[in-house]
C-alpha cells in the first residue's frame, strides 16, 4: 500500500494564477487523518476558478509519507502545519484557511496564533467519537496495533463505494490488495493517542480564534460526532455560520451526493473575500 500512495494525486499541490489579482487571496487547505491532499482538490479547484490561489499541504506521515505514520506525534503535525501557514500568510494580503477532519484541528490551532481572514472547517475533529478513547494514555502502553480495516467486508456495496471514493484505482478484488488493506492498516495505540491530544489542543485553542469562522457538519457522521462540533462552535468568539446537513464524514469529494450542497455553502460564506466577487 505504501507504493500506492506514491501516485501523483496524493501529493501536495498548488493552484496559482500567473497573473495575480490586485488584492490576491491565498487559500491553504489541510486534509484529515489517513487522508491526503487529494481529498481537498475539489474545493481547491473550485476556489481557484473564483480567482484565489490555493495550496493543499500534506500532513507528515500521510500520502506519499504514509510509511512514517507510526512515528508521528501531535507536535510534529503542529510544527509542520505552522511552518506551512507562516509561509503562506507571507505571500498574500488576504487569507482563507480550510481544514477537514483532523485538518480542522490543525487549522483551529493555526488560526488561534495567526488569524486568517476566514476559517472554514469541514467536520472538524476535536474528540475521538468513542468512549474508550479516554483509556488511550494507558492503552498505548498495553496495546501494539489497532487494525482499522481488519474485518472489512469487500463484498458490501457500502464498503466498496467508500473504497472506490477514497482509494481510486485500487483493485479491490485482488486477494493481495485485500490482504495489504487488512494487515497494513494497523495503527499503533500510541499514534491514536497523539491524534486524541491533537484534538484536545484544537478544542482549547478555539476560544482564541478571533477571525470569522464557518463550520459544515454532517449529521450522519460517525467519525466526528455532530454534538462535539456544536459544542466546539460555542467556543468560537466570532462564529459566522454553522451548517449541519444530511451527510456523513466524507464531505470534500465530488463523488458524494452532498457535494453540491457543500460546494454552494462554502462559496456563499466566503464570497465577499474571493477576488471574483469584487
């Protein structure tokens, strides 16, 4: 599977206008846990068409760097995103920061220290939606691996649709591919605990975010509990809008049925900042 993630579509990318607008707008997009910059491409292309420069960064240990996931920590993720954000804000007079899932955790922390003109969060992760997560500080010493896809049913239409959406071009009927998905999907309890800590840092940072904040959340999401997202919104001093819709956790992909709704809401909320609106 490590070889699969070396494909170009999983790498960080930038969409930059050769002739920038008089007041250029820069958008930085951050993907979620076990995802890649590819997840953010539909939004990046949409906003690039509206005149903004867009940059989708890659979290360390993800995408082409997936082989290093097991050595990641919350501080590594924070420092990498912070460096990218500082570089990004130096280039543009107006900035928009977009974070999806755990990328939302990173975006909240960045906005708290160096505010963009607007923060857009899609299914922002701040808490693991499992009561057992409270035991992770202990479990990380007792458990070696958590096999996330160990019991995957490759015959299930729902599972196949999910895999075709998130892992395009993979031969799911190949027994070797199935074996790799089951065996190489293991993530250590230590890394899951780092994810938990990352979410806690984001929740604590929310009250320090002074810019306008827009949040989109699916009420069918079983990864990020909508209740946790509502509680997070109460912490933002300047919440511009909260939109909860019939959607699951996959909010950023063009192939999901709620993409037109996500697309229109994002455009509506940030319209005043985009170059094409002036």
